[in-house]
């Protein structure tokens, strides 16, 4: 029976695990599903595989580049750390959820790199963001949230190093944040505010989602490196569900 299951899985890729097998997948971006581009071409549209139509788009010089053979032979989107950003309209009001990002920072590592965010554009007082790297003195992953109040900001404890592939996971249960880095639980350190788990729906008047940066009244916190896959769920996940997604990404990208 075990052999039969393995053989059918080999013959039928559709029977393999997909992030959409877990309910409430709001967004699934995978660079290996971008079609029609050659190595070095700018990415105009990154299609959403969740079935929700939440494609990320960009035009002109701000487009990241499609780069082949980047992470375990898979392609990734290359962000230059200067002005690269992709955008989508706001599509989530979830007050809990989970985000998975596979990325690799480039050297020399730049300060304050935002992987994924959602912000109000009229004023820089309402935003939610996941950063892959903070500062030289705080070389850690970070979550920040503000809803026209004092900013809540927590960071991980592991040092992020240029050239290393990372799976960054941030989750909210609705009452608290937790984080994982490369399939291990991160100890969280308070930078400001409180760990109340405030998520997208706790942040009013947001206009957008941004990939590779943050867009408030202006654009900032640009990522310098490669992003291969992004998955967002509109609810908190069980540990079993998290492990299924981590196992899928770990096997695909070979980071541990």
C-alpha cells in the first residue's frame, strides 16, 4: 500500500500536497508558476494560485526580475533593494492568520527589509508588515502593526545572514503572535508595544498589499534579495497544518 501511494504520487503530481489543500488560503505566489518569461525579464504580473485572483502587479522600473536557478534550482523574484515592489489591492480583513515566505537576502545586507505588508496610503499611521531583516544591531525577522496608535513591534532572536535561504513564518491566533524560522520556533523579543496578535483586520483603512517593500504615503523598506514563494492564510493554523506547509517548502527548496 505504501508503494502504491508513492507510485501514484509520482505519476500524478496533482495528488501531491498543495497549500490550497489547507482551507482559507487567501494567497499563494510561487515563482516557478510565472510563465512566459526568460531569465532577467521584469515581472509585470505574479499570478495568485489560491484561486482568489489576488495577483500582484507592477509596471516600469519598479518591477522585480524573474531569475532562474536561484533556490534549489527553482526560479525566484529578484528585488534590488532600491525601488522594487509589487502591489495588490487590499483583499483581507482577517483578524488572525499565517504567512509563509521563502526568501534569500543578498549581500551586502540592507537595513529594514520588508517582505510583505499592508498599509493605508493616506497617512503613515496604519500599517502591518513582516520584515525579513531589521538593522545591523538587530539582524532579525520582525513584525510591526499600527492602527493610528502606538506601534507594536516584535522581533525574532536568530541572526539573519546574507546568502542563506530562509522560510519565515509569522502567525497570529487573534490574541498573540508566534514566529518560526527554518522550521524552528523563534523566541520573540519585544521592541515596542505589546504582543496582542493584531493582524490585518485589526488595522483599519488599509489600501494595499505590497511585496518586497511597504507602501504608505510613499514606498520604503525595500527588500534586497530573492523571494521564491509566499503563502497567506486567513486564519490561525494548527501545528499539524504548519508542519505540512513547512515540509512542502523544505522539500521543494532544500533549505534544511
